[in-house]
C-alpha cells in the first residue's frame, strides 16, 4: 500500500534520518536483486515468494510495534530484502507456466493485462492508505494507534502480505518444478553448475539483452526524475501549504490513470514492435518532463505526472515480453530481477545527477534538461534495437 509519509512514525526525526531509511532500503534491494533472482531459479519461484512475504511481514511488524529510529532503520533493510526476493519470482513462474501450456505466443498480451491489474491494485491500495490516514483520527480507534494514523495503514499492509502468503499455499502449484526439470534436461554433464553459470553469463551479455536492460535503466532514470521532487514542487505550487493528506489520493490517481491507459492501449502495445513502442513512450516521457518544468498550476502538474508515470508503467510489460523471448526458463527469475536492478540503478543515477543540477540551477531546469537527455538517449536505443532485430536471431543452442 503506497502511503507517503510512512516514516513519519517516530517523533523528532530529521530529514537526513528519513533519507537514510530510504537509502538503506534501496541499497539493500539493488544489491540483492540479481542474487535473489538466481536463488529463485534454483530453489523454486513459489518458495522464494513465500520467503519474501515473510520479510515483508517482518518489515511492517517492526514499524507497527516499535517505531523508533533504530528499529525503522532495521525495518528498511528487512523491507529491501523482501522487495528484492519478491521482484521476479511470480512473473517468472507465470511465464514458465504459459510456456509449459504451449501458449507462450500470447505472453506479451498476458503481461500487458497483468500489468493493468497490478496498477489497479496499486491505485486502490494508495487510495485506501491515503483514506485511512484521514479517516482514523476521526474515529474512536484513533487511541489504539496512539494518535498516529499511519499505523493503521501499516497494519493493513501487514495483513495483506499475510493473506498473500497464505494464498500461495492454496494455488499456483502447477508448473512450479518446471524450471528445475528444464535445468536437468538442458545441463547434463560432469559439472552442471559451472555450465549453468557460463550459459547465464553468455545470455546476459548478448546484445539484445543489454539493450533491453538499457531501456529499463532509462525508464528508471525517468521515474526518479518524478519521484524525488514532485511533492516539494506540488507543495510550492500550493503556496507552501500542507499536501500530505492528498498524497495518497494523488498516488492512487497516478496508478489508476496508467491502468486505464494500459487497458485502452493494450492492443496497440501488443501488436506494435517493441522498439517503436518504447521510442513512443520515451518521447511521451520527454514531453511530460517539459510539461513538469513549465506548469504553474497544481492541476497541470498532476496531468503531467499522469502522462509521465503512465509511459513508465506501460513500458514495463513491453520490455519484459521482449526479454522473455531470449531467456531460458531456468534463468527467468534472474532475468526479471535484472530488469528491477536496471530500473533501480537508473533511479540511483538520477538521484545523484538531480542533486548536482538542482544545486546549480533549479528543479524545473533539471527536468527540462533531462527531457532532452532522455529523448536523445531513447532515439539512440531505438536505432540500436532496430539494428539488432534485423540481424541474425540468437541461436539458443549455441548458448548451451
């Protein structure tokens, strides 16, 4: 559940402390992304998913029961582990299952539809979380949460993760061992672990995979351009007034608008080639950044955020579907985790660059400069992607 200000649980926290919480979360998540994907490919996607839910529940449990600065720092690290473990296992299982059922030719459409449902869930979660923070203080149960409405949203998040953990035992069993069967069949010989590692390295060093990871890095860079400074800019446009009570609803609108556009554009995104789709979405991102840098009203800022985030969210299934065409079932979770790694790495780079640019100029100037930077890099990636698509296809037998 996406609720801004969850780390406002302990009194007396400074902005540097809050920054450290987020830094620990993202560093742990980025470092463990790819190793956790490799682990899921080895021990099973559903088993890894259940372990991830355990860390997620521990994260929210710590925040609800002991919201001190030290415990929140620990919870940030635990949350990063859970996010890393859960980043690619279910998608990998889903695609492998479709491969097993011989319906992999429609995977691109299925991933786009799944993305719509995910965005809808995120939107509803943000709306409920934002609503709780406003509703709880007006009810008698406010005393239970020690006059801190964020605890209600955190407790509900804990219960949702617990329900997801239980649900994994009631369904999703078919095909769980499929990737291990493929490993046994593909890697026979005196040293299968070594052959597995060499094959994985060759796969991820191929030109098409590198280009797809670069696309994801670029969209991660773009997402951070929005995420880091949109709330301060929104507050400035409101004349410095408090906007915290509206953050949940604004976040909900971001996800829900993206879900609606994803549903309306799903056929186009499925039928068109990946390079064309990603170029168009990148240009929409560039246009949105220009809009963010010139608007002077809250309404127009929110519309520009809708367009930017929709472009970023809709790019994910396009990149993922293209990636799955060139990845073995036994590498699939590691491949999905590599996409998450690229997205987060792009965000970290954006954070460093934006810090420098905003010190020299301003947030709006940084957004305008990045609009041209992103558009130019997207054009270069498009040309490279088209060149690779017109080349001789990868022979997966050679990689074995």
